[in-house]
């Protein structure tokens, strides 16, 4: 059994400063924010940043992990409170709004949206994809979602709708309308 040494207090402080600065940098500049600038603004060297977060992806995951886990948990809360089709539609709205408001989130959720191989997928993408699968299955069982629709399809479409809404007004102003058009098109055909 490998023993993991607890992180020293100064290393914990450095990590927390890096995360605080990274949150601001990603919010301002998106996922391509300068890592060297993040390290400098946190008062540490680039080596310290890379020791804690060996890749940009690792830093993005650390910054957004709590928010993504909350997004995935929100799927279960909506499933409990709403009918399955309504829960799926509301959750897709919240995911779309998150993609617009949390710059850098698209990069993290990319493997969930693209259906990338598991070796490429992130824990963040896995939790969102699993939440989508639960909601999709429930909506299909309810009869409000076509049987040939997969969770990855819904996530790709939500990604596209969020992009379209952002292009339309820079925010979420058109998101609900576009999602309504989308979900109406995903309903089973009668007859």
C-alpha cells in the first residue's frame, strides 16, 4: 500500500492561491488564459503551478470540479421535483447557461459532448454524461423523448444551442426558446 504524505501548509496555501487566481483568469480570458500569468499573479513560479496541476486540463478540472458535480447533482434534484421530460428540459437549460457563463467549461465537458474514448474523458465529463443518461432514460420511459436519442446526442445539442444563444446575444437570452424548439423536435412522433 502506497502512503500519501499530507500536503505541507505552504503547499496547500500555494494551491489555494493558484485556484483563486485561476478562477478569475478563466472567467476573464476563458480556458486559454495564460498559465504563466496565473502563476505570477498567485505569487508562485511556473514550476509550482505545474507541480500542482501538470496540465491545463488538470487546472480547469480543479477550478470547475465543484460546479460540475453540483450540475450533475442538480439533475437528480430536478428528476425528483419534476416530470421526466420537464426535468430533462430544465437541466439542459442549466447546463447551457453554465456553458455560456463559465468560460472554460466547454473544454472540460468536451469529452462528454463528443463521446471521446474513456481514456480521454474526464471525471467531470463522466458525471455530466451519467446525469444526462439518467434523465434521458427517464424521459424515454415516460414517453416524452424518442427512443433513438442518446445522452451524448442531447449533450451535443445542448452545447450547440448554448453556442447559438451566445452568438445571438452574448448571454442566455435565447437559450430557453432554442431549447424548447430542440426538445419539441426530440419528442416521439404520434401515430
